[in-house]
């Protein structure tokens, strides 16, 4: 594999991400599933199978990739117990626990913003059917 040029756009963008605290934080938490995983781990340690059941709409591969990324970024710890079958638990690090109040505020902001934008959408015809937004994942009924 070829080395990346130091003056490439990707390298310059990467440097900007590392220099800006906000962008760096968002890059760690970005993605479709990371915030939901962190939110679910906030209560207690979870086994992989528990997370897999909780996020039934997410593929096992995607869950594994997201957990590995969170572990690499120092937000999640992975503990493997020597047993048959293997037992693996995931837990938040102290750094990730600090995000709790921030994630709660972000959720509250999202709720308010959805309400504001839903009221602001103009309707041109009363007979038009509206598309229902999916229920937030953390509130969605579990599928068994």
C-alpha cells in the first residue's frame, strides 16, 4: 500500500481534526451507532450477546466494528473471561462516563429540534399523507 502524501487533502483534514477540540470530539463520537452504544453501556457492563439483542436492527459485524472503534478511542473497555463459551463484557471508561450529561443534553436538544421542525413543515394539502418518523432506537420496542 502506498504512503499517503503529507500535503494531501486527507492529511490536511486529519490535522485540522486533531487541532480543533470540538471536531476531534465529534470525530470520536460520530457515526450512526456509537452514541447509542455509549448510552446503553451507561447503566452497567454489558455482554456482547446483550448488546446484540438490544440492537437487533444492527448487524453483528457492525456492532463489533463500532465496539472496536470505541475501545481503540479509549471510550469502552473490553474484558474477556477465560470460560467456555467465551464471556466478553463491555463497559464505559471514566472518559466516556463524563459524556453522560452531555449525551442527555444532546438528546433533549434533539427532541426539541424535532418538535420545532415538525411544526415548521408547511402542508399544502390536507389529504397528503405524512410519513411517520421512526421511533428513536433507545425507545423502540425490542424484537424477539
